[in-house]
C-alpha cells in the first residue's frame, strides 16, 4: 500500500541531519533526481551542492528522488503509486522542474525507469504545457548528452553552480509572464551553458556520420561553464546520513586537473586546475566536527593540493580522521600517508593504469615504477598490509607484451612486499579502456571485445598460483554498452527507449540491432580527422587541433608536461 512506501521514505528521512523541509505551497518545488540507489546518490557531492544552492533561495524547495530498491520499485508498481520525493512524499510529476544528475552511462537506463515510475512522459516532444521541464546536468551531460536528447528538455553544461541560479531566475520570470512551454525553453536557451536539444537538428550522411548541425535561432555552440573562484561556492556534505557508500563527511579541495592524462575525459573538460583556500577548508573542517565522521577529501588528485601537509595537520588537530578520493603516487608525501594510516586506511590504492612504461608514456600517465616502489615503501614503513592497482586493458597501441608487463609488475610488487615481511593482499582492479569525447583518443576505435576477454584470460593465467594476488573486473559486456553510449548520437534515443520497454540494459544489444544501427559504427571505427562528432555542439574551450596533436604524440610515444603558469597549449587558458 501507498502508506508503506511513504513510511519507508519518512524513516529514511528521520535518519538524516541537515535536510530542508518547507511548508506546502510556501515555495516552488524542484525535483532533484539521482538515477541510482540512495546509498550511491548520497555519496555524490554534486547532489549536496545543488540541493544546498536551491534550498538557500527564498523561492525554491528542492526535494530528492532516488532509484528505489527492487522491492520498493515492485511495491510502487503493484500499488500503482507514482514515485514520491524523500522530503514530502510528493509525486514526481507534480514538480514543475525535474533535475537529473548524470554521472555514469549505465544510469541512462535508470533515468527512464524513474521517469516512467514518476508518471512523466519519457519523450520531451510528448510533454504537454503543464508537464514538468526535465533538465540534465553532471559529467555525462557535459561530455556528451546526445544519446539522451530525446528525453530531456534542457541540459546544463559544465559546473552547475555557475548556471543554476540564472536558470531558475529565467524559469520563474517566464512562468510569471505566462509563457508557453516552447517560449520557456527558448528563453532558457539564451542562458550561457544551457543546451536545449530541440533547437538543434543534426543531419547525417549515408555513412552514418553527421554532416551538419543546424541551430534554430540560438548560438551554434554551447560553452561549458566553470567556477573561477571555488571559495565562492563551498562544497561539502549538506545532508548527513550513515546510509552512504563510505559514511564520510565530504569536503572538496580542488577541481580540474592539469596532468594531461590522454584517456581522462574529466581532465580535458575541466582542464584548468583550481584549489580552494586552506582558510575555507578549515571552516568546512570545523563545520564537520560535530558529526564526528571521517573527512573524505575530494578532488582529481588530493596529493596535488599545494598545502596538503598542512591540511592533514588541520584535520588531525580537529580530532577527526580522513580519507581521500584519489592521490597521485608521484606527489604523495610522508605526512599525507601518515595521516591516512592514522585514520584507519587499510589499503593503499595506486593507479599506474598500465603495466609497461611504454604504455604509461603513450597515455601520458606520468607515473614510473620508481614512484610505485616509493609509495610501497611509505606504506610498508607505516605497517600497511593491503595494496590495490587500477589498470586498464585495451589501450590504444597495446601489444601482447604490454599485457605480460601487467603480470610481471604484479608478481614483482608482491614479491617485494613479501621480502619486506608483508603478507597482505595485492588487488588488481582491471577494466577495459573506453575512448571518451573531448580526449585525444576520441577518434580511435575501442579494442574488440574478444581481444579484451583474451587479455583478461592471459592475466588470470599468468597470475594463477600466485597467492595473495586478486583480480577484480567490471562487466566487460557493460563496458561495451558504455562504449556505445559514451560516443553515441541522438539516434540512440529510440534504442534506449526500446531497451527500457524490454527490461533494461540486458536488452540493449537486441534493441540496437532492431533499430537498424550497427554497434561496430560506434565501437570499432577509426574516425577521420575532419569528422563532426555529436558532442561538438558543446565547447569545452579546448582547441580541437590540440587534441589531434596529442593523439599524434601518443602514437609517437611522446609525453606532455603538466599545466604550468602562462601555458597556452590547449586553448582553455586563452578564454
């Protein structure tokens, strides 16, 4: 019954601290949707940031929606109950705006599940005047929103703090003026960083490539928005709950990355490195103290923060412990390592990405084996027992000997640990490489699935019998679904809709075949230098010629130095 679902939401809300709740009718409602479970969604810092910004306005009540667990979703279906908000148990369709955070391609299927469960028309073209405006934001919206263009009225491109305020102001002004849905979208499209897909029409060649992108009375390209001064927008946990993936109080130290790893989409789309001041971080640490939770430092590479040692001291002096989202083994400091181990860190995670030096240079990772040994020595000296390596296979230009190098590196690292008296576990987390938009590898094919599977077997066989070495992999099949969606175009909209109707991701390949589209076109095709990509309606500030140049440097085995003051190589700092 409906009351059971409402009671479940109320109990979850009771376990939270810091949520916003306003009297009915006092403010206009905004539905903030994370298309995955509550535990995953509440671990996403972006949700906290937007939730806080919207609710601090005097006119908006932002309420949250998450993908229900299977039993809950079955109960919604059995009782014919529309999906309800966490804060007030209000149906999704009753909200004038629905904002969806898009972090992972596999969540695209969940987006359709949530809209359907909320009684919201899936297709933007079929929504009526009184239906909600559905907008998307987050990393996937910024990189390539085209596969979802049929389902969204608008996308916010870039960092939402810069756009969401003006978006809401424009929306409310249009509603006050009694504008039609079409006129509202037209007005929203005039905001820098807002992409309204219905106002852009691609034409395709007989080969399937895009021949031209038509813009209907709006800017030909949408520039991604980014925060110049991070201190102006504090980024930390707003709603505190134990029901998250890691039970942390999140604090963001920095954004952007200037390391130039050629596979990393985030590193190119949010290229300019920016750091919060230590003063602001100290204030956020103080705000975290009453909750007695471990601080989770967020950023592209925590060890690159200029005052990382002093920040560690700040956290430890507050009697709190800490964790990090990631750090670079070439910039880790003894004090950072000491602070993490004192905070209860059990596993040291390193991301060489490839086993051979040749491949690490090709992808411009900038990490040598010497860096790995140095990090191991830090961990051993501190008594750390367990270690993890993040690795990719199927990288551009990869050879069989590069796979052998993964096996060899794992054996040598484990032997080194054991010779130092460490009997812990070495875990290899291995995933297929996926070429992404706005990276130098966007032109390249993905390695064939059969080859990637063979490489995984080769690694498993090479490490068979070596105790204390574990191998973890994500679903290879899902990686290739991601590969299609990452560089896909809006012709994939009907495919996603058909897969949704047939049960979800498991039906994707059949839906793709039934649509007449060829998976090889998206996965295994080398793109020409001049090809127009679906995502090039967006402007990341990076010169396309720079990306092509970096592809050439990768093929020649040449490294590129990190960002530095006064650099004008990629075009971003020329904005």
